[in-house]
C-alpha cells in the first residue's frame, strides 16, 4: 500500500487512522453545528471541537454538496474563499487544512493561500485538478464520480459507463462502477481514494452503500489510502431505525469496521468519539506480513483477490487464491460420499471424523459440489458462500 504525505502528515498502512473534521462556510450546508459565517467563530470551533478532540485534518467546505441545491460556479466558490482563508489563519491549533472543491481554479487559489490538501468530490472531472495538486505537492482526495462537474458521485445513471462498454454497463455492479470511476484519469502520487458513501444521486440506494461497505477491502487494490465519509449516513442509521441525532452509535460501530477493512481517513462531525472507534478498528485489524519488499495482501474473498490480480492481468486465478473452511457434523450418508469425493479433487481436504473440517479454494469446492446430492446442506452452503463472495 502506497502511503501519502499530506503536508507532513503520513496517511496509509504505516500510520494510525487519521480523523478529518469538517468546517463549512456554506450557509446552505445541512449540518448546522459545523456551519459558520464569522471567521473568528469558525476558528474557535475548529480549535475547540475539532483539533482539541483529535482531528488532524480539517476539511473546509465552500458549498453544500446536496444534490437538491444548485451547484456554485468556480467564481462563486472563489467569492467565499476569503472567509475560509481568514478562518484557518485564525486557528491556533495544528492541523492539515483541506479545501473541498471540484474546480482546479479554486484549488490552485486555496493552495496558494494556506490550504495544504484538496478534497475533490467530482473525482478529477476538472482535468486540470491533478496538475494543480502536483504543482503544489498537495495530497488530494479523489471521490468516485463521473466526469461531470455538476453530478458528483452519480456513477449509476450516466452514460460514461456505456461509453466504456454497453455490455459492461449492463452487467457492472454498483461497486464496479465506483471502482471504474476512481481508476478513470489515474492518480497523482499523493491521491487518496473515496468510494462516495451517501446520497449523491436520486438513483442511488441504501443497498448500494451497504454493498460498498461490505466490499470496502476491494478498493485496497488501487494501492492508495482510502477515505470514508460515513458519519450518521442513512445506510447505517436506518438499520437501527435511528434519526440523524440518534445515529452516533451506529456510526462508531461502522467506523471501527471500516478501519479494520482498510480505511485510513475517517471524515466526521463527531471527532472525539470517531477517533476512539478508529483506534479500536486499527488495534484489532488483521495482522499481515509487511516488509520493504514483501506485503501480504489484505484479501478475504475471491472478489478482493480478483481486484488485486487484475492489476497484473491475472484475475482468472482469483478463485484459486482464497481458501474456505467448513465445519461439518451430522451429514449422515452424505459424509461417506463427501469423504470419497474429497480424495478425487486436488486441493480439497477433509480433515477428521465428524465433526470434520473441509477446506479448499472456491474453484476446487465447486468441482467437489458436483459430486454431492443437489439438495445437501453442503451444496447449499457452497452455493451461498460463492454467491456472496462473487466471481
């Protein structure tokens, strides 16, 4: 995993999870506690509620990304930049200041006036954005988005997917589209990827966000640090039937899981609590071998394996690269059939009497399944697991 240096702050596997607090100088922003018109009040909020609580990055928004609101022009964002600059200049604490914008012109001006990082919600839709960030040696968050400055995050209903391939557009999952949007136009040396949680388009569903969260490890194949913005999001709070005000516990549970699955930056309004949850996720994450020349990949499913293998043109080996284990008991006559079949399929092992453990790769288990009675519990389990992890 490639680490990123954001104005001296290390981000990636070699560093602890970083907390990104939020400050909005946009009157239309939907989250009132983070919205300020007065630079002095904004600075006090940053010092008291963000930096003092553990935020090492402060993301400053010039406009709301709410899809129901009109998009500001670059000039309108620039008109608000003075207030943002005055706010960060009045902060006494130490943090990396990020400007949230979709325009390279705005990013260039902000980076010239004290900002150190860019959060691009349109994912390099402005083709000059990578060049601007590289010229300032600035880290940049690239959110999954089509090449449309007015439709951030709307990867599910635009014709860019069809231009890649009509067949691909018909068959691609929502996560496939996110991944493709992030790959589009490449990365800078200091890019952080964001899989765009939240209601960025009318067509996006809560199921889309939940599937993205389940498959978060796949984005590690991009070899870039991952940022997630999941604080009090609908796809979490509706599971517990909580309002936005009541949704902090589900956000914290998801934060720990996100860090365990590979997230490196957590964008949040609840800094202190999110920091604690992120540290728990980091502490109990999977231990992997990592040396200067060898990195054990964080792979638990065939889809995750396929993402990594696709970077070297070998995704067809994915089903042979992940081992599944099943504990078996009370199979009755099926046990004898299974025992005989396991000796005939290379790479499949049945260890012990009942209870026993069956292990093998998904591809080999698929071969074994064909020798078993169609209605057996084992066949159902293999079918279910393979369906879940994908091809």
